[in-house]
């Protein structure tokens, strides 16, 4: 049984435009994937693809104007429900945590680091303050923050970006969750710091047998820190599989265009053709969402939305899934 | 030898910091760019690369040093004289949304250089803007739109169009694709490449992304905490990064290829605070190869490719180059 | 990322309703201000009596009957006087507002952009103004220049300008360090164009929301001055003067002569303030939300 099973998630945003008419943005359109224990999944996509939204859905943090129109999320066999609900909350509890973006703004600026790390444990049932304190220091050690006992008294603004991100990792892992979701964990970090942070994250996750979802737009991170990857476009997963296979085979034209756009590929194969405008979530085409940008679109792509090919571990949502040209 | 298009001599930019101290964002940087060249500035936060861009375009005054453009010393030029020169040196900023006046249509923003630097009539200006839009592959109807109505990629095209309108001889690009989506970046890079080939404009590409710089530049300077630590032809530096910092940087890069072998090199600690810089070589506090010599004055440049002419010289400011002991890992290989 | 929605055919009420939904404060404020503006403009058509016509034998009549809101100590119709009073309110608020813009805007623009001695002068002036009770200041100046409507307007406009200038200055300071201003300089704009073509239109937006607040203050201060006996006096139907006069009779139980002008004053000032608040609401998210 999979640790996590997301099935056919549809989320819409309903808002009023300037002319006072209701507009619906179809932000998630049938997101489905499974995650096994101990796996690290990379969720890739561009702005508006729906990666962060998927994470919010997993955490039960969707609020109006986001509306869940369909779908099911199961964690360890239990149905989590899609919006905040008591059963879901207790099932999620300490088991699913989030490591958010922008470490500088995600930490409470009015509380010392140690206090925040203890607070998180207390909120999830830890009553022994001595144990909580010790655990906090232990976590700071694990994320390789020098002089952890001293650092417990530090204020968030005293930390560098890299340090703050490591504290966030410590905070996310302190209650030993089963699933960690890291949302763009290296935004704003220097290259050298990024590498260290990711190494620490990967090490801790695998040492404790956790599963993780890394949300990123950086293909390099996916290539080297994830076991599986899911490529998102316009609110749906268009290709999903083991990292090696997806990079090798690139069955979906969008995956091909993403990889072809990396400077390395451009250096080898020249500039690819122009890409077209981002999808309009208020007005998605019928049939395949990618067809307006796809160089291989044919008549069949206008009709039914292709379903994610089931069966194999490498699935693609395309009427004409070919390998690389 | 041809006179360089622009030269910087020992340029310094200091900023006041807390407690009355001063921080040197740029500390005695010298460089030169030939006409039509494409040069890259690479560094992490605090390297001073963005400040250098602002200094070169005279958007911020230098604390000391010289900037010589086309033989003229423009370091202390008055605003009025500078204004006329600005048609020659243009800049494209990192954030396309912030770089345009939100209350002006993009068409009007693109027309501004023509208004300021030419005597074209309004009709002629309109025509010029249309031609410009075509050149950067911008659909005509976007000209009537306001910045917030366009996507990042389109806005950056607008900014690039605006910057080439006055036919500049030097274009400074400060992280031109960092705020853009992956699929859009390639298009912008292609546009810049085309522009350089068609107009012969020199490009200064400031970036933290190694792959972009490798693709787009002929020469490269690596900056660390306000100083140049390595410089030379781009392919040379990528093949044989001589300075330990450059090596560390390159090893931290994650190529989008799961089969690429990573060789993570060890570093010690984080970047020092600019208020508390190490004596001597600025990288000495983190360098695994540090010697006592390294703390006595910033190292001079050592040549690595045997006395080539100025522009093609590959040099690193590291004491260990002299005895070839500057390789952090003998197993280091470019992925 | 989505392109702007193309306007489709819509009911004529859709836009105002959309506005109301986003800022009810604005709409309420607007309605109030427009209401009094209409009163001011159409006063001769609405008022039943000549405001300065005195009915000596019907002094201090209670509301109802011949005088809708009663008559005051001089036998003049309170209702008509309240209506005409709005003329004086706007007669002060609008010119004062214009003076504010005429003086305060360029002052704030220059102080914010150039800095230097101009900025220092502005800031010190503001310090002085803040330290002084404004009433005393206004009193002194009006007493010195004579108690005409014009002098009132000029004084109030001048007193308000530095405060408005400060708001403009704050906007300009923020904008001066923004990227598009740097870009404008980089493109080759001379300083005056940077100020007037790039900074000013963007600064106005934030400053505009302040304008109604300042106008509210202008109305209030002129009424206050009249109340303490400076500036406009009876029999001119100005609300402050009316309150001053009517206050005498409250003790003896004739409350209407003071209450109705007081209510009118309060409502209009509230209206201006709500309008300003609402404007801030409306302009802020749209203005800051440029881009993705």
C-alpha cells in the first residue's frame, strides 16, 4: 500500500473580475500520483502549474477562494479529506510537514530559534520540556548548525539565509514525520549554500526512512536529489516516472521542451523554437491542455483529454507519446 | 591593439554600514571589455556583481577609481554630459515588472529612447517602435498594454527592446533571466545572442547561473566579496577552474542530467560578513588549501595559460597557482 | 498568469456594484460628499427660504410646521441655512484643496526627489506646525489678514499644504529607489522628466487618497474658527457660525439651531474621511499588485 495516494484532484479558484463577473480558474485538473515509503518525489513545473497548490491540498490548507471540486487524498490508507477537518487534521498531525519557501519570512521574527523549535513539539503533544529542549538541540546538530546549544538563543534575523533554511528543515523534521514537503527549498540561496542544504535534507530524509516531495522549478535539483519526478503543466501532471527514465526518454513534448531549454542543451543542439504563452487557467482549451503549444499536435489532441497511462511506472499524459525526436 | 570599449581601473564602491563602518561592495576591480565582446560576471550574493553593473552604467557613483568609456573618463561626468552618453551604455534589469513605469504603456516606454536621443517625429517614432517590437518578437497589440498585463517573458522583451533602441555599444544585463520561467529563458537568451550578432553590441552578462554564462559569454570574471578572483576565456575557466573558489562554485552546480557525476568539494563554513573580512585573501577563511602566506595581502594574479595577450589570459588570484597545488581535488572533473 | 479579462457586455450597474463590493467605505463616502455637493449646487432650488431672511416674529420656532428644522435666534430658517452652509463648506474645501495641490504637490515632489535644503525646510516647517496648536496659528493669521472668506481659504490652504507635501514626499522617496526610476535614468531621462513623467504620476496615486482627508480637515477647521468667532460670522449661513450662535440657546432648550448645522458638519467631514479611506483601499492593492 502506498504511503500517499492522490486521486483525480480538481481545484478551482472562483473570483470576481473587475467587471463584477465570476471567473473560474481551473488551477488543478485531475492531479493523481502515488508515493511509496522512503521515496523522494520531485514536483517540477513553471509558475502557475499547480505545484504549491498540490502541496497545500496535501496539507489540508486549501481555503476559499480555492474550491476543491473533486478528488481524494489517502495517507497510510486513511482518507484525509480535502479541506481542513478534524479527522484529517489528526490523521495528518505530525505525519505530514511542510518546509516552506523564504526562510527569512517563514520564521517568527519575535521568538528565538529554540523557542520555536520547542513550540512546534508542544503543539503536537510533547509535554516534557526537557526532552523537547534536548530534541531541538539534537535537530540543530543534525542540520549541521555549529554550536547548537548557543544557537538556540539566536533570533531569526541573526541567521544567514542558509542557516535559516536549515533551521526550517530542523523544524520540519523535529516531530519525525512520515512525509515532508519541501517547497522550493533553495530559493534565494547561494549556489554553494544550496548544495549543502540539499545534502543535509536528503541525508536526514533517507536516514529516517521518510518520504519527501520536493517542489522546484530547478531540473538540476530533481536530477540529483529525487527518485521519481512528476512534471506539471496547467494544473495537471503530464509526465511522471523514475528520474533517470524521464530524463532519458522525455515522452511528453513539454518535458522535451523544458529539458531542451537548459543552457547545456542549447549549447549542444542550438536554440529550440519559440515556446508560446503560458496557459490561461481561466480559459483552458478542450482536449489536451498543451495542444496550443505543442509542435506535434494533431486532430486527436482536440478531443478527449488523454488519461495518464496506467500500468507502467513511467506514465505520460499524451495522445502521441513518443520518445525524443 | 584596439582601444577597449570600456575600462574599469581599480574601481571601488563603499557603502556605510551599521556602526559607522564602511563596506566595500566593490573593492578595486579592474576590467576591460572590447567592442562586440560578450563578457560574464559570475558571483554569489555579496560578490558585488550587481553593484559593478550599476557603477558601469553610472547609476551609482564610484567611491574611487576610474571608468573610461571609449577613451573618455566618465567617472565624474556631470549628469548633463552623462545623459547624452547614456544612449551608448544601456542596462537590462533582473525584474522586468519593476523595470517599467506601471503607468505607461509598454509602447510608450519603448518610444522613450527615441524621444530622448533622436529628433524623430511622433509618427516616425511610432514606426521605429513597431520595428523594434518585430525585432524582439513582441506581438503588436501588446504595445498598447500596461506592464501588469503582460507576462514576464514579454516584459523582458520590452525591456530589451527599450535598451537597444538607442543603438548602444554596451549592454549590461543584470540577471536577465533569473526571474523568468524555464521555458521562457531560452527565448530571451536567443534574442540576446541574435542582437549581439546583428548589431555588434558588447554584452556584459551578470549572472549566478553557470550554465547560462558558459553558453553566452566569451570571457568570464569570477567575483568574490567585491574582488575579482579569476578571469579568462570562458571555455578555459570551465575546463580548468584555477581558483579554489571557482572550483567550489562549479562543483556546487547541479546539471539537469541525472547521469552527470557530481564531485562535491568540501568548504568550511559560510561566507564571512562583509564587516568582518579575513585578512589577505578573502577566501582564506573557507579555503581548504589555505597557507599562512594567504593571510598576508590579497594574492596577485598568476597566469595559467602561458603569457597570452591580455584578453585571452587566464589568471587567478591565488598563491597556490605558482606551484600548481591549487586543485581542490585531483579527481575533479567537469560534469 | 492570465492576461487581462476582456470586458464583455454587462449590466450598467455592474461596475458600481463591483466597486461597492470592493470598498463600501468609498461608496458611502462618495454618496455623502455628492449629496452635500448637490445641496450646495442646487441650494436656491432646494431651500424653501432665503437663508438670511429674518422672520422677526418667528424666532426660535421648533422644527416642524413652517420651518422644517426650526428657526434660529434671528428668525432665520435653519433648514435653508444648513443647505446654504454646504456652499461655504465646499467653498472652502475645494479652493483649499487646489492650493494644497498647487503648492503641496510640487513642494513634496522637489523635497523628495532633490532632498537637500528644501527637504530640510519642509521637514522643519512640519515640525513647527505639529508643535503649534493649529487653531492658534489660524487665529493669528486670520486675525492679521482680516476676516474674509478669501483669507480663510488661503490660510487653510497654506496650513494644509505642508502636510500634503509630506505625503507626496513619502511617495516620492519610495519611488525614487525603485527599479523603473533607475531604468528611466539609465535610458537617459533628464531629472525633470524623471520627476514629472515617471515619479509624479505614480506618486499622485498614493497622495490622492489623502486629499479628501485634508479637505475634511479644511471644513472642520473653518467651522472651528467660525465657532470661536474668527472668520465668517452671522448672518452668513456657515455651519460653524451657526453652531456658535445656536449654542447660546441650547441651555434654554432650543436645541435645533445648533444641532442641525452640527450634524451636517459631522456628516460631511465623515463623508470626506470615508472617501479618503475608501480610495486608499481601492488604490493600494491594485497599485502594489503590478505584475505576477
